[in-house]
């Protein structure tokens, strides 16, 4: 949703709002950056939640011209230098808050998205690079040359560029 003058170049007014529902939490993301809103449209999960809504939070991502300032209810203020890093930081914080609101549930490390008109799901341990790879795939960001990522595509094995070897990562991607 666009609020106010979307063509405004002032950094004080927040002109874009996106609502994200994760488990029992709803997050209102407010930003002055069209790049953040476009990125959120690629990475925001739209799955129907089967738990009652018990918590609402507001998160603000402000582009200052030099960096993305991130602040929100119950969050320590942070900053990132790129839209990809800002989105990754916000996603991690939203998921952490959503999981903390449901202490009787467990967390399975995963990332999902759409690339080349195919949906994918990656599962693996914390720090394996699932979110970074997912954001890179969805936003078309290139990785450093000479690196390897491996994944399994429904019914057949394939190789993909990235940072990990098969023995070091438990992530897998599935195409639907």
C-alpha cells in the first residue's frame, strides 16, 4: 500500500506500508524505500495462518540516503548498507519475534521463495546461508565467482553456484 506522496524525495516521510502475518504475529512494515517494498513483495510469505493473532508490531525501515535504519516495537535499532542486508535482518527479526510468541512450538530452519517461475524450499542449520541464497535468487543478485551451492531438484540432483559443499550444508531446494 502506498501512503502519501510516493514520489516524495524527503527521507522523513514514510510512504509505503506492508502488512506481514507470521504465525500469531502481524507486523506493519513502514518504509520510505520503494526498493524495500519491492523486495518484501518477493520474500513475504502469503500462507494462511492457523493460529490466532495475539501480537501486532510496527517495524520502520528508513532509507537515509546512505543506509537503511531499522527500528521497531521490541527491537534494538540497527542499520544496514544494502537493501538485501536490510531485508535479511528484518526477516530474521520478524521470525524470531513470531517464534518467541509461541514458546510451545519448535523452529525448523528453512527459506523459501520463487526464482525463474519456480517455487523453492531450502532447509538447513542456522548459519548455512539459506536466507542469503534465497534473497540472492529472488532478487537476481550475483555471487562471487568460483563458489558452489548444491541442492536437490525434485527427483534429480543438480549443482548450483554458492558457498557450501554438500557435506557442509543440509539445505535442499524443491521445485514445484
